[in-house]
C-alpha cells in the first residue's frame, strides 16, 4: 500500500539546525521520493518500507536532541505527483 508522510521536526533548544539537517539528509539518501518545503518534509513510498525507515531515523533524530517534537501526518495514497488545479 502506498503512503505519503509529512514530517515536521522541531528540536526545542538552541542550535537546532544540525539535527534537522541530518534528519533530512537521511531521508534524502533513503531512495524514497522526498520533497522539502520550509515547514516540512514529505516522504512517499510503500507503507512497510517507509515506516521501517521512519522508525529508525526518528529514533536517531530524537537521540541527537535534548527535547523536541516530531509532527507526522500519514495519508493512504501516493500524493507525490499532486498538482493543485485551482
């Protein structure tokens, strides 16, 4: 089953950019289709494979920070080619 995942990683401390950059680089290197905006990163692929990646990489990202939030939205559909039509 294909999914689309939107992630927003928010470390709650100073010097927050390095953990975010490391997290995004790992997602880019995963081989999944990824898209980035100033507010979030999206990952598209098969459910089991994407969730396996996220389980590993979210844990690593959390271990790199003292406190933080990870907002995750999951849609059951591949929206990687979505284009607004309005």
